[in-house]
């Protein structure tokens, strides 16, 4: 990740931390993680359900959407089992992707999303935008898991 991306990302991280904290979640970036890799604990609004762990990896910030997958625990490489994934539309554990306009995977699968209402949003705080969307999707299914 280039220096400009690192600086811009660092400027947007506090708002993401504050948002996740307000929903009983948490953002992690470990010393051994490469620049641009974060782990977001997304707590469903149904407090009876366990948090999801989203692995969010940025390559160029804010110009490109991040890769987003779900894992069983922080630090796990690869993709989590079905039980690690939300049971929301577009969250496809069987394809190992989140097919949404705010992910690199979704934008790659749908070139038509490069313009119009589904185009990647580079302004404001894109990191916060991604996390808010994940939180909304998790809450919409009341924290239900895919498997």
C-alpha cells in the first residue's frame, strides 16, 4: 500500500472505531498485519448472537473498494466456514465473496457497477461506509448465520 493510501486510511480509522464501539463491535489491526488489513468485529443488534469477524483488506485507499470475507477468528487467513458468514443477501460463503457494490469482489463480478448508483464511493469516509453497510446487512437478518 502506498504512503498516500496509508495516510488517508489512518485519518478515517478513528470514525470506524467509534462507529463499531457504538454497536458493541471493535476494529483490530495487529502489528504483524500488513498495511490495509483490518479485522472488524461486527456485533448484531440482537445481543444474543455472537459477533461476526470481517476481514477487510484495502489495496488503494480510498480509490478502490476493499476485499471483504468472513472468518472464524482474528488472524485466520483464507475464508471462514459457513457459520462465520452472515445469512444476508449477497454474502456468499459458497463462493467466498460478498457480492455487494462496496466490495472488490462485487465490483469485479459486476463491471456494470463501475458507473451509476452502484459505482464505488471514493468520497467521505469509504471505510466507514463499508462497515456501516455490513452492520446494516447483519442487523437486517437479525444476526442470522449462513450455516
